[in-house]
């Protein structure tokens, strides 16, 4: 697995730890997941996998849908966390020397 994908997955794991069970329920609602799919999503990482399968999220920086839905549930702290990651990715693209060795 490529290092960017590994870091992306690490970020998603960290992000998932910041979401409560109520947050996950609200995310499933704002994503309009079918009942069958929603039942399978008991944790945030399950919701993230569904978003990947739907093509709405993926490495290294396709987080717009997730960021918007997290904003909808009022978790601005996590929206800022996603925004900071996206800024970091953009800075590395523009200034490759900033990337960790």
C-alpha cells in the first residue's frame, strides 16, 4: 500500500475516534444511507468505507463530502481538522520540500 494511502487511513482512524455514537447516527442520516446499509455502519470507520465504495471519499484528498456532512452535524472541530489536512496536502504539492523525509 502506498504511503499516502496509509497516512490517509491513519487520518481517518484518528477522525473516527473523535466521532461519538450519536455523531455516527447523525452522519448516516445526513448521508441518506439506506436502512440496510445504515444498520451495518455501527462505527465511523464503517461509514467511511461506505463513502469510499460510493466514490465520495478517497486518498489522498477527496474529503469534501465528508467535510460537508460533518459540518452538517455541527462538529466544527472535526471540520477544521479535515481543513488542516487539506491545507497540508496543498502545501506539499506546492512546496514538496515541506514533506516529511
